[in-house]
C-alpha cells in the first residue's frame, strides 16, 4: 500500500513538473498570466512556471507576417468604380500589447487597412489611382502604421496588387491611347517632313552659293586671261613698234607677210571653201616668200655686205624711186 501511494505521489510530482515547464519555439513569445493577470513574457527556449499558479495567456508570433486584403469596390474622386486588392506586411514588436491591447489583431489590421484604402483611393482621380501606386502605398503605410503603433505592431509594407477599372472605361482608355499614339505618329511624321524640307532647302542654298562662287571664280579667271592676252598683245605691239622704229621697213614687211601667210592658210583649211581666189598673182606670192627668206637671213646675220644688184622686192616693199 505504501509503495502504491509513493508511486502515485511520484507520478503527481512528475506531472506537476511537466506542466510547469514551458518550451517556447523560436520566433514566438508567450505571455504568462498569474491567476489571470499578465505578469511576464516567456522568451524562446526553456521556461519554468509553477503550474496552477501560472499559465500561458497568448502565444504571439513575432515573425513578419502578411495579410491578404480581399478585392474592394472603390469609387474614385471622379465617380469611377474600380476594384482593387492588396497585401499588408507587419511584425509584432511588443507581445503583451499585441495580446492585450486589441481583441483580434488580424481582423483589426484587415479592417483598418481596408478602410484607409477606400479613403486614400477615393480622394484621387481614376488616372491618379492608375499611375500613382507608389504614392498610394506610401500613404497607406504611413496611416496604418501610425494607427497600429499602440498595438505593438510595425507595418513594414503595404502593396496594391491590382486595380481593375470597369470594362467600358478600359475600352475608352484603349481608344484614348490609340488616338494619342496616332497623334504622336502624325507629329513625328510632320517633324520629319519639316526637317527634310529644311535640309533640302539648305542643300539648294549651298548649291546656289557654290554655283555663284564658281561663276565668280570663272569670271575672275576669264578676266585674268583677257588681261594677260591684252598684255601679250600690247607687248607684241611694242616690240613691233620698236622694231619698225629701229629697223626700217624690213620689220613691217616681215610682220605683214606673216599675217598674209596665216590668212591664206585659213582659207586653205576652211571646210566650206571649194575654190580659192587670190587677189594677187602667183609670181607676187613667190616674191613675197623670197622676201621673207631674205628677212630671216638678215635677222640671223648670215647676210654680209649688200650685193651690187638690187634685191628682189616683195609685193608690199616699196622701191627707192617710189
């Protein structure tokens, strides 16, 4: 009998010890209550609290968690109906506050976020709600985080997942986008045509400038050539004049005979000339050629003293009697 009682007492002691030991997993914290009143918080690991006097009040998850916000119908500032949903990331920083400052933390966070989502997006136009998601997320994060601070909760992120306008608005937006793109395409085409015309006009302008410069240069070259030719003719005339002045009639006979031969040569080479009529006799032409040869000999110094007989005279040479 004594052994049975001892065994029962040992079992009771072991049971009491087992129920007094609290093993807390990593990432959690347990609130410990003494006769229903919060006293302390059990950290992760081994904890011993006498049974029947102390008990675990709440098991609080201290890891970052996420709440899915279901789809909401929201009326924007310009009376457009849109559907939206999102997610909220939060983390409990103070286990006692999260356990005792709010009755149902998850429901409270969901309702708070939904209400502020309607408030923020309802104060914006449809175009703003579609293009300013970052601003919506930032405003929601600020408002919800301030509201949950007394609960010992930190809101780390609020994200809008999707915004769905009505079908008719989507169609209208598609037409607007198409019209806007066509407008941009027309503007680009017009700009391209304008630039092309400007470049073409610039090219024509440069071409005219270069053509005018060419004409100017050509006229300058022609004038320079005529000037050189006039200088050459003037020099030739001066030379002939000096020769006539110093050499008598022989130089002018040579000059006239040279021009005479050149004129006869042009008649002979003319493609239209079939018959040539000379205004002088053949014997006179021969005499002229002989006179030219005599002049050449005198110029080279091959002729010595004057012969006793009178030299043959050319057609343009005058006798002493005349």
